[in-house]
C-alpha cells in the first residue's frame, strides 16, 4: 500500500496528497540548488554567521528528511527488497541524499584539508538532485505517451542523428579549410563542427560566422540542405506520433477511465465510430502497411 501511494497520484486521495507534497519538495530542492549558485546569494548558503543561513539550513534539512523518510518507507515496503535498487528512481534518490549525510560525517570525523576528493564527489552527487524532476513522470500518465513514442520512433530519431552528423562532418570540415587562413575563430575543425551544428538546427548563435565568400557560399548551401534533409524525417515522425498517441490513449482509457478529462472524452465519443475503425484496441497499431507493437506502461 505504501509503494502504491508513493508511486502514483491517482490510486487514492492520500496518494494524490503525497504526490503534491513530493513534487513541491522536488521543486524546492531544485530551487535551493539553483539559488546557491547565484554570486549575490551564495553567502547565505555558506556563511554560518549570515542571518539567513539558519533558515536556509533548516529548510534544506526538512527537504532532505522528507526524501529520506520517503526512501526508507519505499525500501521497507518494497515487494522484493533485493530488487529495490533496480529501480532508477530509487538509485537517484539514494545518491542525491549522500552529500547531506556525507557532510555531517566529515564534520564529525574532523576531516579537513585531505578530503578534497570526497568533497568533489559530494558536489557531483548534489547535481543528481536535479535529476529528481524525472519523478514527475510517474504522476502524469500523459508523459508516458511521449516516452512510448520515443521508443516507437527510435529508427527515425537515429536517422535524423545520422543525417545531422553527416552534414556536420562534411560542411564543418569544408568551412574550416575555407576560413582557417582568414578567420581566427575557425582555429580547428571542431569549431567548424560547432558552427555546422548551430546552422543545421537553425539556432545561429552568431558567435562564429564565415567571412570569406567561399565560406558564406558553403553556409548557404548547408542551410538549404539541412532544411530539406531534416524536414522529411520530421514529417514521418509527426505522422507516427499521431497514430501512436491515439492508440496508446485508448489503451490507457481502458485501464483508467479518468485518464483524460470529460470534455476530451465527450469529443472522442462523438468520433467513436471513426476511431474504432482506424485504431485497434490491443497493444498494436498499423502504420504504413506494417504492424507496430506498443510497449505497455505500468499503471
């Protein structure tokens, strides 16, 4: 029961309350982590004599104790204790708690200047706190639709990565050779790769740009090529997402009638006959003459 309450916000009223508190604690921990890096606020987190230090310390301690209790309850009620750390969420929570207790352990043992390695590891583990935001996925089934789609469209995503890499390597190398004697910013082929990546994705930071007519011509050709090459796979991905979303939505609605709001359910009811004919009710769907299976999502 404890695991069920902590795993989803839809199983009961208590689970919903726990989910809200858990999300607020996650956001609070991330907020403290971000504010600690601000130069003007850093003194409040490090100077023991600062008037705000005690308040911030107690707030961080409460957040840490909440996650410690949460982790302990999950571990105590886990169906198979040996498989507890096979869940990535449990590993993330455990590693993110280590810096807090490691700091007090070092202070209790009076370990000072010789603990640079441990302190560096502590800073590394503290960054893991940001990864806690992935716990939001277990409270929103809609997010699983995106994960399922990414799994289904892995071939198309790999295709885009391969096409982007090809354009990046070819045009990055060409531009380096065009600009190396006239533009000091292109001091290596790696810089050419960076320029190619920002150009292909149409980001265009403007931090480096070609100055020779040959380099500008190369850049113009790259822009045209990237628009054509990347548009075609994206069209396939969007079409596949529509099919995957509709199929998976029906599967979720069968297991949880409250998955979508009443308005969307009513709209679907009006189009029930058309959707019934187009979309199957099992874990598979047809696309482009082929049958695809959809990975089931834990409920």
